[in-house]
């Protein structure tokens, strides 16, 4: 059965208990991260933070791809 790993604020792959547990339960693991511009505005997240988050998520995607 597929497993879903929901990334929120901690974007680690190393020592990520939720990722390790999902991989132990299934070989079909999917990761997701959800945020909307409305959330950014409500929480006062500026363009520099959004760019940092974009780059961090891009890096997370690369690290997850390396893990297959």
C-alpha cells in the first residue's frame, strides 16, 4: 500500500523518522508539501522567504530522488 509523507516545516531526509517509518512500511512512498500564497500573506512571509523555501523544496526533491 502506498505511504504519504507530509512535509511541513522540517524538510530533512536524514534522521527523518516519518520518512524512515514510511519507507519501512512500503516501497511506494510519496512526499508532499502544501502551501498557498494566501498562507504566505496571512503569516507575513515575504518574497525572500518564499524564494528560500522554493530553493529548499527543490533541494528536498533532489535528495528524495537520490533515495528513489
